[in-house]
C-alpha cells in the first residue's frame, strides 16, 4: 500500500468537499474571509477604543492567528462525513488503515486554515496600518502553518472519537474551538487564567505558536521563538499520533459493538 | 477443500442498551459452506440476520460466537488477509461520493486497494465500460440515476480485484429494467468465477441468479437448497392447473393418492391441484385427459410461495 497515494486520493475527495461550500476562490474571499475579518477586526477595534497600541498588537496577532485553527477545526465535523455518505463501512473493510484516507480527505481544512489565517493577517495589517518588522515578518507564515498543523492534529484526535457518535460533531467542534480561543492567549493572556488552566494550555495547540508569533513580530529573542515553534510542533505531532492511533481503535470498537451500519 | 466462505456456529448477540430489554440475537449458530464460484442467495425478511452475516464476513462486525473464514482466512484474526479478497456492494443511494465523478470514485478506491498505479486507469475505464457507465464516467455522481449509482457501486466493489463479492440488497429501489441489467451483470461475474453472496428479499432475483439459496429468519438458516429444490418444500412435487366444468371430475381427483389439495382459482371453472407425491402427477394427468380436459398446465411453486410458507405470512412485522 502506498500511503502517499491514499493521502492524495483522499485529498481529491476533500477538495470536492470544500467546493461544496465555496465554488471558487472569489466566493471564498468575499464570503468566508469577509466574515472572518469582520469578526477579528471587532476585537482589534476594541483594543483601539481602549487606546492602547499594545492591546491592538496583542489582539491583532491573536485574532489573525486563531482563525486558522478555527478553520482547520472543521476537521472534527468532516471526519464524520463518511458515515453520512455510507462509505465508512467500506473504508473499515478496505485493506488500508483508516488514517491515511481520513487525513487525506480532511487535510483540505488544514490548507483552508493556513490560507484563512494568512489572508486575515494581510487584510488586518493593511486595515490597521500595523507596522511589520522586516525581514522577521517573513517567517510569520511558517509559524501560522505550524499552529494550523498543530490544531489540525488536535482536531483529528477529537474527530477520531466523534466518528463513533456523529451527532456530536458540531458540539465537539464548537467546544474545541471555544477552548482554544478562550484559553490559549488569543484575546486574553494565558496568565489571566487560574494555574490549572494555564497548565492545560501547555498541551493544547495555539499556545506556544501564538507566543512565538508575538515574539517574532515584537522583536523577541530568536531562541525563544524557535523554542515556541518546536513546542507547538511537538504538541501537534502528539495529538496527530494519538488521533491516528485512536481512529483504527474506534473502528475496532465499532466492529465489536456493531455500530458500523451499512447504510 | 478450501471454501470461498465457511462458517461454523456463527452467532452475533447485541447487548441490550435499554433497561428491561433483553439481548438481541441477530445471528445464531449459522454454519454454511459456499464453494468458490458459487452465487449464494440469502433470502429473508427485514431483521432476519442477512446483513449481520454479510457484515461479519466483510470484517465490519465481529461475531460473538463461532467462526467464519473467507478463502481459508479467519475473518476475526486474519482481517488483513481477508480484506483484499472481498468487495462490498450495497443498495441505495449512499456508499459513493456524490461530489466526485464516477471515475474519481473508482480512482479513490483503487488507491485504497493498492491497485498498481500503472494499471489503475486502464482497469477503471474497462470497469466503467462494463457496467455501462463509460459515457458518463466523467460526470458527477450526483447527476446519476439510481440504477447508475448502483452500477458504480458494483464497479467499486470490483475495482480492487475482489474474488468474493457481498451484494447486500443491491437492486433495492431500482426500476425493473435497471434491476434486470444489474442481474445480468451478476450472471456475467458468476461466469468469470467470482463467488457472490447476495442478500435479497426479492424472490425473482434469487431465482434468476443464485445457484443456491439460504432461507434465513430470526438469525438462523432454515434451509439451504437450489431455488428449484427449495420450491419443492411446499408441494414436494408438481402442481397442476386445469379448467373443468364437471364437479364429479374434480371430486374424483381429490380421491387420488398423492393429491394434497384441490382448490378453486379466482377464474371461473379453474382449479389447482397440489401434489405431495411425484407418482401422482401421471395419474392426475391421465384422469384429466380421459375426462376430455384440454386446458392443463403443470408448474412448480415460485420461491415467493416457499418463502411465505416457510417463514410465515408475517406481513410487515419485524421481530
């Protein structure tokens, strides 16, 4: 079995999934991005109303980055689509492990996340005349990609559970996104929360990457930036590995309890 | 001898999830041998256990008792060996990706079944032509009719080179013409030596394509016979329909040994004799001819009659 081939074949299915939402990039830009930018801009305007440029800096970076993980979070819901389409039992019965097919199909949401975050960043920077430190800012897309990939791994892990109970997909997606948005330093510093929540955020995606992004655009030490990016990648890789392992486990549980239906 | 499919004491019990309700036995003590190249029908009402059996054999469900093997590989312990050998096709609209074209659907499944990349395009084109979708291969599946989707299902089941096909109610919802074409395809596959397990509650389907039919109900296999032999279970032997306006002849026929029953048919002066002994056929026919009756027809009961007789006239009830 060629994992790469299955990933690509799955990606072909995912590409068609996203085309159901936005038929072309113009539609994506004028509906999805417009909505995301409007929402993010509201937070930044709040910072401006307070009259603090430091707040504006904090909110702009936080809100431009988080829209990526939020968009990548659609992985949770899309993990269940094979159940609704009736293709899940055939995926389970196929000689290939479920994971490559699922990752292939859902990875389109990772790409959507990265592009959403970058587009939002670009628009917000222009809109609020946000000064970018060059050439440091050229590394920003890399951090965005790592944060989105890390969140993708986290969402895939949640998705691997949700596959068993597809009716919970939207609840799980919303809870996960809310948790990342609220606790991982997007609009409120992580230090604001009680110690135990702070501890939890260290194993959640976004936290370390967002910190690195702020350091990068604020002129922080390169070692701290790299450390944050590596931590973010490690967190994402851990969640992704757990997701991959859980996916086949969940299929096995479905085989045991008879919850995999043919239609 | 290695059977295509072999089960021994196979059973599946679902644990009750509601208080006060007992466990549900979906399959109980099923033992069957299906030879390579055979088309075996599984005939039974809704909830009889047909799909449960197919699910177990296709590694989507684990049994709670007994064993099952596919071409000598245990479905529970050797799933990796079983899966490349089988293809699942089920009826209805789902099970294919509507937003992809027919060809893209098959490309996806070809990748999952590790069909060599160099061979994929040719195999898919050939399959699509074969199932009559060659001209619509690059159209989105959402534009396909139900019959076309079903043919694509079959092509999907075959794309990985399956030697055993599980067809779970494949013609459900199809119009008669599409169903006829689909059965023709199944017959072609049989001619190629594919082993097919077909679940259905369509008698005509079972009669037209199956070598043998297993009647299944309440999770148990009641009988496994050829469609023709199974038919004999009701009247044992032949049945004679005739037209006659003389009551004394009808009465005389009733007295012949081996005549199980003589009943009036809805058409005036038409009767049906069900025979319980083969030797009675000749006697009955001689008697009718001697009495000057010329409108005589002999037949065997349809599988539907066997089905209703054995499983019982349950109507729409599902246990």
